[in-house]
C-alpha cells in the first residue's frame, strides 16, 4: 500500500522489510519496543505520526541497501543507514484515503536526494517545506525526475538525517 498524492507516490517501508526490522534491524541489532507517551513520532510503516499509547520502536534502516538488493544496483559508499520509527507490531500501513505528502510540516527542512539506477547520488536539494507543502514537494520531485538518470528520490529530515519516504520514477 502507498500514500497517494497529486503527482507522485510516497512509499512506506515494505511489509517484508518491516517484519525483518522488528526482529533485527539493518545495523544487526535487536531493538526494544516502547509505549509512546508523547505522540508525533514519524512512523515509516504507515506514513503518519504516532499516537499516544501506541507501541513503537526505533530501528536502524538502510533503504538504499534494500532497494539495491531488489534491483542488483551497487550503491557502494552511498549506502546509508539511519534511525526510523515503526510500529512494534504489524500495522495496516498507510490509510487508503490518505492524501498529501507525509510529515510535511510547513517550515521543516528536508533533503531531497536523487539516486541513479546504480544507487549513486546524482544530486539533491534542500527543501524548506512551504505553506503549500504538496506543491513544494511536487516541484522538487519534478526537478529531480527531469534528469533521466534519476531512478528514485529519498526524502530525509535535515536535523537528524532520518529517512522519511521514497519516491520512484
């Protein structure tokens, strides 16, 4: 299931990868789930903020590595891993009626990083999310995919480097 928007599809972490991450994350560690007492953590399994009382966990995730394993790409040194929040147990994924880009808080800073079919970085840009967040993301993705070498784009938080979501050509 994906998060539908006007021009592009924000992809959550795939269910098979989530199952693996809940056992052992991409750093080889077993993480301890916890009950969220604050809410608002960006969940990459369902592309929405967590709610108070939900059981979640913070895991290490390597999105480019997992994509490369599917496509036989060789990202080499561009393979990154970082922290992401997911539900501690299987969830429904993104809501079928979800609209707009996830985690699109006006004023937040995001990197919009471009990768080619081998998984190498071929550019990117800083995006300060505007009031019209969807239009701001649409513009950034249109710019990225105007380059025919771009196969996919990762959106990450600037502050912590957290992976937020992926968009593919």
